[in-house]
């Protein structure tokens, strides 16, 4: 059954660098999504489990927490997860908790494209295909 289209979808930013988190929150809000919060540590992030439709999760947090471990907590509740990292090769290719990886620095176009794609997946409109990773990479497509 398809989920009815609704706005705003709720997005959580898990990022330990304040300026990066604040910039992402602003872009997300400007795109019409609801920012349910920002967390800089695993303990704070867990306060939001089950409260977001989409979570953008930094791979390595300053408290030593692994973004992949946090992603598992969110994926169990049906939250769509994207890992954000400056080192995309550090994300195991066999990970089953994240839909994709965004490479820092994340530009507005890549973030917008990723959020739109995640919403289409949530609503059951997206078709999984090899192009999925291309869409999340920020590389230009024929649609840009």
C-alpha cells in the first residue's frame, strides 16, 4: 500500500560539527521539510528514534559513536537513513541500514535530490535501480 503524499516529512540531522548541522537544517527547512531536531552524539540521537521519517547521519561522531550503529537503531523503526561522510569508502558496501551515502561537503542540489528521492521511496513511487547511488552522489544527471 502506498503512503499518501504529505508534507512536511520529518528530517533529523545527526552531525557533531555545529556549522555543518546548522547549514543542513536551514537547507532542509527551506526545501519545505520539518527538521525534527539535530543531534551531535549517540545518546542525543536516540531521543529521536521513531520521530523522523528521514535521518541524515554522520559516519563518525566525536563521542566515538559509529553512524552505522546509530543508523541500525533508526532503520529498525522504518526511518530512511542516509550516511553523510567525508570518506565514502569508509562505508561498507554491504551495509543494509542506509539507502545511500552523501559525501561532505554536501551541496544544496545533492541534499535536495536525496530528500526528494527518499520521499518517493517512502511513498512507494521510487524504483530501486543502479541509478539510486548515482542520484545520491551529487553527480549531475540529465534532469539537472
